[in-house]
């Protein structure tokens, strides 16, 4: 069945799965999962153990998995996180899909989860194909204006080339770059994660794999949503 979504908002089941009365249980599950990770237990088996204990659905387990981390990961991520106002390079490298989809979800009423490391994460998934939604252009424009407001002049966007429609998104971002006279470079990469991990630039992402290996990162999605999209549906799991 073709994907006909025009927004990246809530799943039909989200209102029930993440109702206010369910959140305390999810917080307990996230705490237990993080504890197991801190003790060195495998992620997959730990998530199953916790998910079964609290009778969580697959979507609830996904929220727990994306929001949690070990004590060691938390300490490392805090140490490497830098405030956007303290970026001396005036340049950043952006994990393109990671940031854009989170802002799209926020603008379209999707649920965002603030995790243990302070990052906001959504439950959207592109399944190998990116589909433009009504919030795509406004989201890119918002990201651009926020970066300008904070003195970030040079921006490298990295998009996953194996994801279908990445070429179209690159063209769209490039057109916005020209329209607003932005100093942005948009590149397609087979492995953006690997490039973002090794770059010397501050990285914009909430991807756990990158956060645990990059030199420094900015919690940009959280900053944008707190300051510009304060009415977004955010659930704190810690």
C-alpha cells in the first residue's frame, strides 16, 4: 500500500499507548532498562525482559529503547555536549533525516519523548523511503532561521543516499539555501553516521550511535522545540 501521509503526526494508537495514566509505568520501565544497560546486559534481551515485565506494546518498547541509556553513556554524552551559543567554529554538521523528521513530527503534533540524555526523539520511521510532508519546507526554514539567530553560518547537511528520495530532498534543501542566501552544503552519503563520527565539526543529532562516538554534539532539536515550538507534545520519560 502506498504511503499517503501528509503529516508526520501521531499514530492512531498513540493517544491510548501514551495516555497520562500510562506514563508513570513507562518511566519505571525506562529506569529499569537503563539500569540493566548500566550493568552491562545486552540491549535486546534487556528490552524484552523489561517489556514483558510491564506488558508493553512494540511501540511502547520503541519509545523506551530510544529514550534510555546507560550511566556510562549518559556521562559521556553530557561531557561531549556543547551549547550552540558556545560554538566557536560557526559551523555544524547535521544528521539530516534525524533532525528534519524530529522537527516535522513536532510541527505536526507527533509525540516526542525527552530521554535520559535530554534529547528529544520521535517514533517516526521512514523505512528506507523519505516522503515529503506538509511540514517539510516550514521545518527546513525554521532550522535555517534558528541557526542564523545563533550565529551558525556554515552548515553541512548529510543525507543517507540509500534512502529513496534523498536526491529530491537534497534538491529541496538546496533550493531553500539559494532562496534565503544560506551558506549550506548538502551531501548524499552512503554512511552519514561514519562521517559524523569522524568529523571535527559539532554534530547535530540525537542518534545514540553517533552521540556515543562523536567528538562533540549539539542538542539542536531540543533547543528549537523548546524555544520555537513550545506547544509540541513532549513526554518526559526521566
